[in-house]
C-alpha cells in the first residue's frame, strides 16, 4: 500500500475526529468560563484536561492564522480556509501547501 492510498484512507477519519475534539474543547472551555463566572466549583481533577485542550486550541489557532495568511496565494478565501484549518488542524495546512502539478 502506497502513501497516497494511506493518506486517502486515514485523512477523512482524522478530520472527523479533529472536528469533534476541537468542538468539544471549545464547549469544555465555555463550561469552565461559565462555572467561574457563577462561582461553581470545577473538580481539580479536570485541570490537566483543561491544559491539554487549551494547548490544542492554541495550536489550531496558530495554524488557522498561518492558513489565513497563505490562502490568498493559493486562490482560496482566507476566512473560510482559516476556519477549515482551525477545525481540522495540520491536515488543512498540508492541503493548502500541497503541490498542484500532480
């Protein structure tokens, strides 16, 4: 099995998982903000999860900014491609920088 076949098989699965996890991370952070604003106690056992989700969201945000910056050079809409890249992560950047002369 060559690399292209593996890429075509695994890429959609990674995209779906990434979208679900980033959406869940945003929801978790919104719940944490709500809990802090309303003086609701959040279990301290969730602190490592909060740090992991913040790191993941930050990485995806940096990737989205990079995609927004480079999207016009690839004839793509910056806001649309940045949003796409934010949710799918590194795969969005790989697709953006993929060679077009296949």
